[in-house]
C-alpha cells in the first residue's frame, strides 16, 4: 500500500514553490500526495511567521491535525520553524521541526524515518536551492525560485532573521529549471524569491536574468511575483513590453506617507513609487499593480493614514493586501513607543479595505468587452475558472481543460462586493 503525505502551506509564493517541489519529489518516491492531514502517514506544515496572525494560523493548522487524530509523522517547517524552533519542539515533542535551510531534505528525512534509519534532523543537509524542478504540483503555474533571503532589514520585518542574508541562484540553474517545467507541460512560470529585484549572480542582475528567460526559444509566459520598487532600471521597463511577460506586478508599497516609509526603513520614497507606476501605465494603461499596505505602524498619524487611502485611488490598484501592523520581537519597530491603539488599527484597516474593494471593482470593470488569454486552473460543475494576462479571475461556462490557454472575451462582472470575478466566453 502506498504511503500518503499531506501538506498545508501558509504564507508567500516562495513557500508554495518549496511545497510544490517537495510534493513532486514525494510523488517520484511513490507516495500519494494530498493537501490535508486526513489519513496521512506524514503531514508537513510549511509555516509563515511574517505577523503574529501568521504564527497563530500555523499553530492552528498543527493543532487541528492533532485534534483530528493525526498520529503519523508530523513535520513543521518554514519561517516559523526558524523563528520559534525551541518553542515548537517543546510544544510538539513528537514533531520534527525543520528550518528553511534543511527543508529541501525533508523527503530524505521521511524515507530514513520509515526505513528505521532515523538520524537527528540536522544530519539531513538541504540547501535553499536544492529543489528539483517539480513535475507534479498543487498549481497550474510553475514557481521558479531565483533568490532567497534579504539584506534590507526594514524595521517591522522578521524575514532577514528567518530567511537569512540575500543569496541568488545561478543563472544556468534557473534557465534549466524553466526548460524542464515547460517540458512537463507548464504554460506559465512565476518568478519568485524574498527580494527578487536585488537578484545578482556574478554581475547578472534581475533585468539581465529576465532577458535571458524571455529569450528562451520555448512557448510559455512569465509572471513576476512580489517585487520591491527600489532597484528598477531602464532595461527592466523595456522588458515589460515583451509578449512573454504578463502585464502585472505585485509592487510592495506598505505606506504612502514619506515619514512612515522612512521610519519603516524602506528603500524608496512614495514619489519614486508614483514615477514607477506612471512608467508602467505608459507601457500599458491597464497594467495591473497589486500591493501590500500596513496600517497602524507606530507613530502613523491620521494624516499619514489618509495619504495611504488617497494612494489606493490615485494608483488604481487592482488589489490591495491590507495588514494591521503586528509587533515582531527582534525588530527595530518593536522598540518604538508611540504605538497606534489596536481599536484604531482595526478601524483604519476596515476603512482601507473598503476603499481597496471599490478600487478593485473600478479597475476590473475596464476589461468588460475586451479579449484575453486565460490559463484555466479550476474546473467545477458547470464552469471553469482561470487567470488572464492581467491576473484577474475569469469564469467561463462549461467544462474546459486545466492548464490550457483559451482566448476569451469578457462579457460582464459577477455581483460580488468583495472579489468580483469576470464572466467570459470562448472566442476563436
């Protein structure tokens, strides 16, 4: 009988990439792979620790599995495993707590466990780039990890502590990874990492890497994952005109207040951010910019917050991830004393979310009547769903094939007040 391994992934696309790679490895080893803990021999929780809420969600997933009777091998990995390793080992004494550096070696650890050749987990050497290209994944897009770690040390962020200093994967490995996943049948690759705009492999920066990616003589499209607006060059903007690159960037903002950005120790100004958006919309007036905004950062005034509200409308964001500031120990912001009361943070968060929803609806309405090429990722009774070039959800009546591209025309928009999906029909 096949053994079964389950996964639960929290947090960023980097975690998703790493889970996909691990899942594919387990498939090659003969395991059944699922996305829950029920009736599994192994359950892997790939955690996030970017906020206190992320920690709570990670613990909830582990506790839920145990409360529902999971009695197999439990593995806790990801950024929370780095940040709270001793605490997790004490709370879950029968679990393996595996840090990010060793995450790629989890399949070897599991095999050793079942072969009764168990060794201390730190004997299983991994590496942040030691992941084989994934043929079997939980997604229709293939994540391509190009970089890990960060050197920015923003005052609110724990990531440099749990992911380490910035390191870049070699150009040759990245290109070979893309060749392999396209040969597996993937139609879209997503370039991901902690701080991909700072990619540098022996003098090859992010733009130069992107140029080599789009020059590959293969049929695929490229989506760029979350990126910092602090190191764009002219070549990057020119590359965004390439037909292989989708017109969507998740461009982190965090605040539109210059004084708050300075206190956050962000590496850009709001004025620079505005100029970047202007150039993107010159390339394509419908270019989709999604972003993150933190509300209630220490010392954020009513005026500071209003500037972020105004920015949502001014920038015409396609989507905004809104976060209430979460104090993280071992960061500079944790020592700031002029904190925003929790009640006020909640009020500001709700206000920003509503403004962001209004902006999203306004942005999506612009696509009614237009054509796109949609990659199908969900097929259910009566309809299929996917994303077009601009990364907007599109629903089409009928049963289509997953991981296939279809030319469609947008007909209208669903009457959903929070996340409306566009409705479309197939066109020749």
